[in-house]
C-alpha cells in the first residue's frame, strides 16, 4: 500500500515529489543500435526487430483493407457506439480551439498577423501489449484531421498472431487514418524518423509508450523530427477533504495505479480521517481488479500525505506538477486560479480522471514526470505551425523607418539599416 507521511516540512517536498526510478541501464545504447539498423536497412531491420522483441514474423508491415474490415466485425456494436460518442465530444472540444486571423495595426500603416498551417507529415504511435490504447487514436487522430495534416502514419505493435488489436484498427478507420503499420517499440519510432521502403518519414511524432519508445522519441529530435511532449509513466494526484467520497477517491487512485508498475499516485488531504478511509477503500477495491498485481506494485511507489490545509495541498501539487490533478474538495472550482502546474484538472466528486481519458472531450496526451511545469498537453496547436505575416505600407515604413535605422546602426548591421534607408530615400524622391 501507499507510504504515509504527516505534515512534512517544505524542506522534504523535493524528495517526496521524486518519481519512481526506471532501469536505464543500456537503454540509450540499445535504442541507438535500433536507430542505426533501421536507418541502414529499412524494412529488413524492422522485421528483424519485430521477430526479436515481439516474437512474431511479419511479412507485410502495412495493415491491409481486408484486415481493417475483419477487425470491424470483431468489435462489439456497444463499443463501436461508445467510441463514436467519445469521438464526437473530442471533435467538439478540439474544433473550439481553432483561431481566426486577427490583423493588428501596430503602427499606422504597419499590419501584422499570424496564421496556422498544418504540419504535413504526422506519425502516431499507439501502444499495444496489455492495454491497447485505442482511445489514444482518437486523441491524436482527431486534432490531426481538424488541423489538416495531409499524411498521417500510425504504428502499433502486433500481437503474437501478427495482428493489431481490432479496436485500434476500427478507431483509426473511423476517423480516416489509412496508413497503419504493424510495428512497435523503438524500431517504430526509428522508422518514422528516417522512413523505410514501407513507412513514410514524418515531421513530428506523437503518442505514449514504454521507456524504449520514450528514449527513441527523444533521440528522434537529433534527426530533425519534433515530438509532442516528453512522456513517462502515468500519474495522478488527488486532493481530498472531508467532503470527498472515499470510495470515489480510492478508485481514482487505482485507475492510475493499474496503468503500469511504474505509475505513481499521490493522495493529499487536510484530514487524517479521510486518508484512513480512502486507504481502507483501496484495500477493499483492489481485490476485484484484473490488474491487481500491477496496481499493488505501483502503490508501493505511491504516497498519502497529510497537510495542514487545502491551500498547502495545492502548493504541494504545484511543486509536484502532476499529469492528472483531481480536486475532490468543497467548492473545487473556486481553487482553479491557484493551480499553476498540471496537465489536466478534474473538479469535484463527479469528475473522474477516466472521463478525460476517454470521452469528456479534453485530450489525454499529457506531460508527466514534472514536465507540466513547462509543457502543455496535446491540443489542436500541437499539429500546426504558426506563421507570422506583415504588410507595411509606404506610410508605415515612413513611420517606423527611423526606429529601425537607429537600432540596426547600434548593432552595427549596416545592410539592415540600408534596407530601410533606400526605401525612405526612394519615397522622398518620389514625393
């Protein structure tokens, strides 16, 4: 169960906010080796690593139309309906993020504005394994479509039968992703980074994964490929007071703990009674979970902390910078202005974190490992570039020309100055 702490001084907060250490031994060198092989040998290397790591031989890396049609028959009508409802909510929320062009006249005759342009080539990585994240297909594919990304390549590891989970294939097809590839791990990231005979090179890679995938995404940046956010194990921090429902809080903590053995959950409260009641509920509810063993290991890296007040708990949370933050407290909406660092926030007793994971509409691809201090979660903006424009009239260059000349001369960049001076002289002669 979770380690318990009472009224820790601020001097101890840093150690309490440390995430579980992952075994990094030989990780970087292994990923570099995979990148080198994929760069040099393309599809041949991908098939070799798939057999080595996934224990399956793949002949055709690209998913065929018949495989997609077959997958659709294997997904229940109930699940299809649920995916479609979630899809519509995610579309609504991300459509609302589109910006209109706003032309600003900074000085008379000087017009400036900014426009969005889609990143043309996108790579999406979807983990398979024990938890095939078809919901992430929605979270990444939908904003890519809204943004207008021309080419979207989706990679996901095959199972022992050489198949991708049918729910992943159905969801991808639902939102119009056609280029789907049976490849996982760091080799998939390498393929998207360099391109192979089958898999296209992309400009930006999105999606979660294990430590090998995370390391590979970081390495991809050395080759001119952007990534969404630094991603690590999933985490949640819950702030609970005497108005919280211990049964709800317990299952919210367990819903993150079941993600993986390296997940972390943090419980903060100003009530020792509530902490004890929540811990009792955790022990009761964990026995019914299919992923009980995974959750139990995760809880060993997790903490419940008794603090003096809810305001102090929010201060601690800002220091920790959680991926997910749940405020199971009275009048939770009154505390939103105090939250400085968090990936996504869930207010009140009836806003479970799993709503954001699946169907409320917000994106679940969020910064972990403290990166919520300087990164946002994925949004529509993640799939576009912003280009600035300016249009300067004759009157405009006359109005700001002297300012530019003075600044350029002070920096001893005379061509910069002269670029204005020749125009001003031309206008003077013209008049």
